């Protein structure tokens, strides 16, 4: 099954969310190897963007932020 939003085909669930909700998943989920200063800056921007999002998109973005924080805790625990 193809996932098409606004005439663009999404290859992954993340791409579908970006196209359908109009949000950048990486802004809310972060990226691997992100430094502490980069993370704090990204989260500050993400918090500002949350204020302007529609309720459904804001809910999804908040879920991305929670899941990303949990993933970092697990990776930190495994590395220790």
C-alpha cells in the first residue's frame, strides 16, 4: 500500500507524519549523537513550535519528544 499525502509518496511512517501533520519529526525526536547544547536548543525551539501547532499535531509531537527521551535513557543505561 502506498502512503500518499498532497501528491507526495511517503516511504516511512515518519515521512507520512511529516507530510500529513506538517512537522519535522527530527525537531521533536532529536538525532543520534546530539550534544547537550544542541538538544537544549532543539527542545527550546520545539516548545515554541508546539504552541502554534494544531491540537492533533501537537499531541503527536509531544509523543515523539517523550519517546525520544525514553530512548536516550535506555541508550545511556546500555552504554554505562
